[in-house]
């Protein structure tokens, strides 16, 4: 799978000196989101299969994605 970094990383989205959080666009017509894992103890109402994961990203990252897609 090929991925293109759309937005994220660096101090503007909550990660300093790293690549998180980030949203990538894939060549499969999907998005890949990198963020902090949510501990199972914090999501008791969610049933997540073992092959899936839940991550948390700041609102500013989602807003940056909308802005980037709108300006394309």
C-alpha cells in the first residue's frame, strides 16, 4: 500500500519532534490515522475486534485535513 502524508506531525498537532498524529491518504481510496492508542479501560462501551484499533487525535488535526482537502 502506498501512502501520502496529508497533515500532521510536529508541534502544530500535539506531537513535538515526532510524526504523530498524522493522517495519510492511501492508494486504496482510504485514510490511515496515526495517533495515541486508547486504553481498553477508557472505552468500556466499544467492542473492538482484535484486528482493529482505536486511536485518538486532536480536533486540530481533523480541521487541518478538512482545510487541506478543501484547498485541493
